[in-house]
C-alpha cells in the first residue's frame, strides 16, 4: 500500500487565469487537473506521515517553513482527515478509505472537548464526512457524543453557544463575559446532524437558538458581520461588538464573512427557514459587490485593511465561499446558476499558479496565501489546512453538479 500512496499520476498543465472575464475551461479538464494535482500533492504528505509511524496532523507551516503538526485538540485537527475523505470520494482510490479511517480515529478523543466550541469543526469534518461514506455506527456515536460536548457551552440567557472561555489567555484581557464569534456558525452543522442521528431535538433547538441570536446581533445593515459579540450571562444583553482577527471592530474580516455565508446556508438547508438563506445571500452580495474585491475574486484578509491593494489575500476565505456557493446553487433561489458561476470563477483563480502550489512545495499543502490572524501576528501568508479542505469540498460539489 505504501508504494501505491507515493506513486504519482501524470498531470495536465496548470490552468491559466487571465482575468475575471475569462471563460472557464471545460469542467472535466479543470476537475481532472485539480483532482490529480491534489492527489499527488497530498500523497507526498501522506508518505511523510506514514514514514514517521505516527498519525501526524498537518496544519500549516512554521516560521522556518517546516510543517506544523497539531494535536487532536487543535481546532483544525479535523481538516486533514476530512481532506483524505474527500480524496477518496473524488478518486475512488480504496487506499484513501483506509487512511481516512486511520487519521479520523486518531482524533476521536476530541468528542469529549468541552473547553472550546470548535468540536463541531473537528468532528464534523472528520467523523461527519466518514459517516456519510461508511454509515458506520461507531462514527454515529462519536458525532452524537461530540454534540453533547458542544451543547455544554450553550448559555440560556443569551441563547447562544459560548465560543471562548475567558478565564485565561488573551481572551481574558479583553474583558469579555460570553464571547461568540461568527466562526461558531460552522459548528451548528454537527448539532443538526446529531439531532437527525439520535432523534434528540435538543441539539436542533440549540442550533436554531444560536443561529437566530447571531442573525439578530452579528450583522450590520450592509450585510457584513462583526467577528465577536459579547453577551451578558445574566440578562442576555449585548455587552460589546468587536473583533479579534479583523483589522478593526467595524471592519469586514473576510473569513468571518465566509463563515457567515456558509453557516447560514447550512442552517437554511437543515431548517428550511428562508431568513437564514436571505442572510447568507445578503452577506455574499456584500462581498461580491465590495469595491475592494479583486478581479480574481480572492479577498484581502480584511476588506477594510488600510493598505489595500498591498494587503495579504486569504485563499481560505475564497475556498469557503466557493464551497458555500455550490451548495446555494442547489437551493430554490432565483438565478441559482449565477452562484455556481461565481464559485467557478473563484475556483479557476485558486487553481492557477498564483494560489495553487507547485508540486512538492508549500509543505505539501495545496493552496498558498492564506491568513490566520494578522492582529496576533500569526499565520500570515501561509498555507492552511482548512483552505485545502474547502478547496477539495468545492471540487467535490462542483463535480457532483457537473459529472453525472
């Protein structure tokens, strides 16, 4: 099997993107090129992992350009196993099934995490994708247990899931009581899934409560969202609206907008509540029509950053938005195909040498030029495993739409 993992397939030439008006290449050619590249690049990382004899979990690059591997408790630990699940689905290569199971099982302890909200990211991307493929009872059990852990963070007075603890670290210095970040919308999918699998409506009700309060408090009239809303734990009132990873409290942090688009699209899919879809579309329209949106549709890390156009781009935001738009294109919305077309344009850009790494470079990550948190001077213009995950998810959704 190891020989099969490191065997590289041939690859067609890179797709060149000249402008946002360029006509997309034939879908099969684009998909074939990017799936083959993804397979070859991730095979290289798999070879490193398998040679180590450990279940290493690649997250990003260190300052010295070596790969940073995270623990099961890292909020990003589910993305690499999830990427391998997507490779299996995109290629049908059985070796990926075995590896996806191995890497997923390695982070099972995350189901018991109660000290942060990202158990949804961790378990949903790994065990959630695994359950869709295998229908395994043990995966179902992990999903439900993780939902129970996430539910312990629900705060009754404000009706939200608290994102961060505030007893220590930099969060304690901000004076917050019950901070909720827009990222938390991405964890609700775990609760919806657990409710269906277990028959326990508590998970569903918590997700809906959180979505409703977020929709009421996180958004500005133009459709953009704050990063952090801090609530009073006694009466549920809003104490602050701020940012942690954006340029300023009033700015549009791009990945936050992506989380909002994707998260509310999922909420509509799971509930049928059109208000959620309208919020997702309004936030997308804000990003789409923003005067600082580059022609290649890869956002700056913050759309209000002071030195645009000389600011870092964020491929992770773009990949997440593209994946969300492919999902939205399947909904009953006016001009549904336009959302797919916009996603196609994003993907064409991400598939060019401007963002897609050369084979064997970039720490064997797929995409370059993502941003973690500039205010924390952390992960600036680096590869991030969640950018790769949403890129692969978008490829799969594009393939599902086009290749019958």
